[in-house]
C-alpha cells in the first residue's frame, strides 16, 4: 500500500480540503478522491509523483505544456 495525498481544488485551483489515503494502486486512490472531493477539482500525489489532476467536471487536465 502507498500513502496518497489527495487535494480538493476550488475554481481558482486553491486547495480547500486535503486527505491522506492508503491505497493499493492509483485507480483505487482516484476512486477515493472522487468520493472525498465531490464537486471540486482533484489533484493526487504519491511521494513526488503526480498521479492525476482532474477538473471539477472529472476530466483530466493535461499539465505537460503548462507553465511552471
């Protein structure tokens, strides 16, 4: 099991809630994040690896070309 960090994001991408969750894999962590964050955007990390970033509509946000 790994310790995932789940962040719920508002419309300005400000963290409004955070949660640590033990999960067997990324998909299990994503499922838990969807339940925990409800209608907020989601960002999930495990260690220094970003697992996913989803908008509040549940669509993945591609950050590969985002400015730092």
